[in-house]
C-alpha cells in the first residue's frame, strides 16, 4: 500500500475519514483535533503528503507562508486572536510527532502550557 493511503491525515483530506473541517482551500485543510488539549484545538495540514518540516523544500516556501497567515485568519474567525494562542509544529520522535503528515496545531481559548 502507498504511504499516502495509510496516512490518517491524507484520508481526512480525501474525506475518506470523517473530521470536523473548519477551513479548506485547494492546498490546505484545517479540522478539529480529535483529542482537544485546549478549548480551541485545530490542526492545519497541507493537502499534499509531506512528512515533516525536514521534508519541505524551497518549492514549499509559498505554501508555508500561506499556512502561517491562514493560522492567524482562523484564530480571528474563532475569536482567539486577541486573547492569544499557540502554534505548534512537532517534528520527529523527540519533537513528539505522532502523525507523520506535516501539521500545525493551533491552540487557544484558555492559557496553553508550553515547555518554552
Ligand atoms: P502530533 O503529536 O503528531 O503533532 O499530533 C497529532 C495530533 O493528531 C494529535 O493531537 C491527535 O489528537 C490528532 N489526531 C490523531 N488522529 C486523529 C484523527 O483521526 N482525527 C483528528 N481530527 N485528529 C487526530
Ligand atoms: Zn498524509
């Protein structure tokens, strides 16, 4: 089986697996984290399968920039831009990455714990 077919986020993007989608365009999708760790806990993913930040290339500069800006738009739409929020990108084992499809966590709605 191809990697993408086994990937839960690819299956969410393909709508073969249900999720609570809050934003979608041609290149990215945002949906609610199934185990929310904050009142607002969303995941923003590129629609194409990219494992992690290490696998991004110069060709992805635009995509990454647009994803960062989309996070602030989504935060505004969810009413947490003013109160504040945290954006997290986990990479690899030590980074605590469990799903190996690049994603940003967007957490807010209450103070969010951090290691830094
Ligand atoms: P990571 O540790 O890889 O950065 O975080 C992966 C996140 O994906 C976790 O917060 C986890 O709760 C979430 N997650 C895992 N499987 C699913 C799923 O099937 N649907 C949704 N909506 N979120 C998921
Ligand atoms: Zn994937």
